[in-house]
C-alpha cells in the first residue's frame, strides 16, 4: 500500500513546468531527501492553471510511494 501526496507549486515567471520540477527536486535533495525509483512529469502527472491574478500558472506534482 502506498501514499500519494499532491501539492500546489507556482510556476515562476519565465520558467517552464519542467524547470520548476527540477528546481523543486534540487530543493528537496538539499533538505536531505533521497531519490528512490523514478520521477517523471507528463500530461498525466501535472496540471497547469492560469491564476486569477495574471498569467502565472501552477504545477501539481504527484508523489507516490
């Protein structure tokens, strides 16, 4: 049995979703997280949405164990 966690993270202006995910991955590693298995972002694992305050979007990473 596994656990899935969904979190919202804003996409920085001028950055792609993939660049945002790579930044998040580096931050987690700096906090001591260890990679296990694979981590992939595709149209099934993230959703971008326009903000009501402008064109800034967000990414919803899904983490499963």
